[in-house]
C-alpha cells in the first residue's frame, strides 16, 4: 500500500537552541511558580527546602536541596500521592532533573485530577 506524502505527519525537528529545558538548572522556580499559581499551600524551611500540599491534601511535593537523606539517595524532588481509592505512590526526581521537567510532570498530574 502506498501512502500519499500529504497524508503523512510532518517531521518536527527542534532547533538545538530550543532545548534549554533539557538542562538542569538546580532551582525550583518553574515548579514553585506553578504550585503557587495553582493555590497550593507552600512552606519553606530554614534549610532552603520547600514542601507544597495540594488544596485537597492528597498530593505533597518536596524540593529537598538541603536534605541529607534525599541527597544520599540522589534525589532532590519528591512527589507523594495519596489517592482516595487506591494505594499511595511516590515519584522521585534526581538532582540533574530540570525543574521544567518536574513542572511538566506536576501539570500533567493535576490535569487528570
């Protein structure tokens, strides 16, 4: 079967300069800005960590740059989810995960709430 080239999807080739979001920036800015805009309760600690809780209390997110236990395990982000009718789960992100990527994960998570 031959397919007309006009029916095939267009190839997308991102420009290298557009890949800034792939690089770690070691800051919580994009995720923190998103959580703040969503109206989550955000508490920061004297150690420069922060913890955010969703309005319904079922999701907690921690940015843990100064938590020795987190660093020992190689993480800096922790997302804890407590569904109403299912088992709780945790997603963790390493120290080299860009905060834009974590913000994207959070956006996708809350989009399905």
